[in-house]
């Protein structure tokens, strides 16, 4: 039975560490929890849940603080932060690793790379492993290895009663299924994962930059190419504003630069590029490039990989079919009339191994998508008018593109989507509600966009 007292590192208002400890990645939100409990192990998490339950205190679960709507924090409640549960234990015989669920991506990639491995996770250096995995998780190795959750073998989770449970394909298999795309914070607090590892040493990377005048032929060519090219290649494209005046395609390939250059022919021939860069790098160097940390290529890196907190409103969707000319023109229109030059749209190629798994085999239902769309906007601190203008811009753009790209990704929380649950989970929603009701019947783990228990949700 869990103790009903908080253990681990405790930070409260008035503590010198409180201001930093309460900050979220999306500084659009300014929240003031009454207690932040940095747990060191599963027992600390169990104690925190028992303590909050007994006192009927609201709480949220936090790892990397990247919740788009700041649902990993709250005012006047308890934040259960697992970011200090961040160990790495590699089994070289099995090519597996047990990883602390609070690990942040960049230091995790570094430690795994030193041992000759990686996992197919995301690009942003400060994203937490737990939230990324539980939502599905994709990045620059997605097409050859699938979602991060597809490499998951087992997890340890603290449930609503403070019990420490294990879930895998044989034990609590329904909970394991739900944890492969059902999102974080719905069923309990995960404290560790066991993953299959990917042996890795070097990769080839590319950057192609075009003038904005090539918008339509480049987007048309990219979408016809990126989801269907060699499965060893994962590509993205950043569509910048007309004010910035560029389009930038980037990607990572498990193979040689010469072979990669041949694969890039359809993009290079679509419209004359300003820059074509292809080179062989160590895998950890590629992680730094796509995380926006390397001098010389920073301007071509994925800007949402910037670890610095800032105010923003992002949202997303999935394209199951190629965007028609009308859809591409809508993208171009919004980027030509963006309220901030920092806004952009990023397309991420999927398909590959992701599509080899059926939509009902795991909770991640968007298996048939060719690529994802991430609509991105940001502004400076304290600019309330800009916040409203940019938020309206990004939501209007998503709405305008709904005939061509719909669905929602649970890790891109957006409280402006009225049918969020259906958009996120589709045909898997009813099963997720059953799992939720079984493991958390009192709905202890709840937040505004969370999965409800049976009897609360109405179709």
C-alpha cells in the first residue's frame, strides 16, 4: 500500500527554484501549482497519487512540459513531475533497453548512441520520452522503423490506487494496447519503458532550399515523393511564410550520400533549388542538426526543435490522400498572409513501416496517413493582440484544409477542435473508453481533452 505522504524533491511557492520549476514550454500559459513533486522513482509517484487521492487535490502529470495547451500543469494543484526518472539500462544481448520514462530526448539519444543504439523518436531535444511514446511518436527514423510506440515491449505504470503495474502483450494487454497511441495522462503514470533498440552509427542527411516562387510545384512534387520513396528515407518539408521567402526539405537516410542524392532527383527536378546539400554524418550529429543545435545548419533545422520556451499555438492534421491543387493553394494563401513571419507549416512523411500495422492493432489509428501536417505559429512574450491574431490564423487554416487533411494527433493538443476525441482516436475510441473505465473507473486521471470513462462521453 502506498504511503500517503509526498516523497522525492518538493518545490513550492517561495522556493528559489519555483519559478523555473513551474515554467511550461508553451509560455502562453502562466500557471501556478501549489506543489511540484519531482519524483525519483515509481514509489515516489505512487506516494504522490495516494497523497492527492486522499486529500482530493487535483493533479497533473508532467515530463518534458511540452503539452501544447499546458495540460501538464495547473493552478493551485499538484504537479507530479517524472523528469528525474531518467535512467538507461541497455541489454546488449537482446538489443533492448529499459528507460526511465522521464528521460528527455537529447540526453537520451546521446547516452544510447555511446552504446551503439538509438530509438526512432522525435526531433525536439527537450521533449519527454513518456508523452512522446504514449501518443505514438514519430521523427526522422519513422519510415524504416515505425512509430516509437511500435518498438515498445513493456511499460511500468502507477495506477489510480497507487499500485505499480506492468503491461505488455501478455500481461494487462489491453492497457498495453491503449498505451501505444492512446496518449499520456489517461490511464496512469508510466515510470519506465522497455524498447527494442536500433543499432546505428552513421546516416546521410539532406537539405534542399527553394525560393518561395516554387511553392506549388515543390509541394506537389514532395507529397508525391516523400511517402513513397525508399523506406530507409524519412523526409520533412518546412513551408515558410512569403515574407521569409523559402521552402526547405530535409531528411535522414540509412544509406550512402550517393544513393541518397539519386533518390532526391524528383525533388531537384521539380523546381530549380537554391541549395542542395547531401552529406554523411554520425547519427548523433544528425540528431543535433534536426534538433536545431548545430552551427552552420541551424537555419535549415526544424525550428520547433528549439529547446527554448516561447508562446505559441500549434495544431495539426493527417493527409490520407495527396493534397489537390486547391489544397496547395490554400496553404500558399495562408502563408502569404501570415500575421507573423515566424509561422510555418511542416509536412512529415509517414507511410513506410507505420502503414504496415493495421489501425486497430494499436491505439494509434492514423496508420493510413501519407503524411502529417503541423500548423505552427509563434509570437513574442506579452503580445496579447498577436496571440489572438496568430491563434485565429492557425485555426482558420486548419479548418480551411479539413476537406483534404483531418484527424488529430493526441500529442498536438488543440482545445479549439470541437470533436477532439473522435478526431484523435477514430474507430479506436470506444475501446479506449472501455480500457479507461477498467483501469481508472473514478476518472482520477483527467484533463480537458482526456479520454473519459463510460457514461460520461456521448456519441
